[in-house]
């Protein structure tokens, strides 16, 4: 079983049911993605999003079923409490028909449980957004369907590793091979794109500085950095191209809505812009370039430091 600091809990039969449900929807997503019909592509997005949600719930139920209950306004604090081992009890999973936590919430929590799962957080959120568009607007971008399926498989495969579940049994031997090949090709392409952009921005900035004395470089930097940064929510971070510590990491707060109104869902990285060297990365390239996207914009720290478990 997955564990945090040696703490294990969970309801094995519920975990198994969630994995099987995710497997069913993942298979349907792949099948629909091969169809030429526009509604089939929307169906692929719907099934992919459901697979992501169910496998994330499996990761959480494997730790403590309370983590997926609806109405728990301190999910992250509860996870801290479970990790600390304080007050841990055998908890029942929500009964059939009961509401559970929002998909974005369970994805974010599953990403905290396991670093390998967290590496594909942006991919999971991309799938959930595609599902929402398909569900609420009966629309889908056919050119992005294969990407959505690939993102679903990346996140699902990482979650299966966290659950120590057989990926071959989940995907099938041929399906796993295809998914693995697609994941490798996708990652290689993103890495290449990020490296190309970083190298180009670094070269352009170095060319501007060439032959200038220290004072002229200071003046140049002042002019360059005075340009307006994106008006997005976010925080300053170090640029991977020119090392400027004022590069802007753009994020947005994601929301989902229930019958009671607006519910907080999480933070999604949009990209990075550097006014000094002109670097512009999208969310996938930010990860590939090794940019620190630690929540709250702080240095790498233990996530238990962020929330006081007494808030429960």
C-alpha cells in the first residue's frame, strides 16, 4: 500500500473498484479517440477525465478514505494529520451515492502523496479541463484528443506505480507499449522545445550585452526589466535562460462549482515570461526547463510546514 511516513490505511476493495473503474474509462477513451466523429472525441475527453479522477481517488483512499469525502474544507490539513500519524483511525469510504471531493481537489492531493504522480499534475488538470468543456459545452478539439489521452495515460501510469498496481493488467500489453512510447516521444519533444527556447533567449540576451561595460549592462537591464510583465496571478522566480530573479511564473486559480456555489480547486501553472531576455515558456516547458514551481513560490520545503494540523 502507498504510505506517508510509514502511515498506511485504506479500504482495499474500494481501491480495487476505483482502479477497475479507471481502467474501464481509460479503455473507452482510447477507443473513442480513434473515431472520426466529433462526438466520439468529446466522449474520449469525458472518459479520460473520469479515468484521471478515479485513479486519483484510488491513490487517496489507499491512504485514508476520508480524503475523498465531500464537504471537507481542510483536505490538505487532513493529509498533514494523516502523515503525522495523529488521531489516525480506520475510516469508512463514502457510501454509494454520497458525494465526494471535486476532481481538481483529489488530483492535487494525489500529487502531494507521491512525487512521481505530482510530476504529471499539469497533465491531469489539462485532461480535467478537456472533460469539463466536453461535459458542459458538448465540445472538444479533435486536434487535441490524442494529447488528452496521452496526458491521461501519463498521470494514470504514475498513479498505478504509486499504488503498486500492475500497469500491464490495466492497459494491456499492447496498450502499455503504445502509451509508453507516446509518453517518451511527448516528453522528448517538450524537452527539445524548452531547451531551444531557453538557448535562444540566452543567446539573444548575451548578444545585447556583448561589448558593454558594467554600467551599460546595468542600464540595459533596467530598460529591459521595465517592460510590463503579464498581468496574470503568480510570483517571481529565476529565469532558466538569463538567471534574472524577476521572471514571472504565471498561474491561475482553478475552480469547480457545485450546487452550493464556488469551490476552490487548486493552482495551475500557465507559463513563464522573462522581461529581461524575452523567454516565454508554456506550462509543460516550465517543468521541462526545471523551473521551481513550488506552491506559494517558496523554496523547496516540507509541505507539512504549510498547514497546522490543529486546524482540523
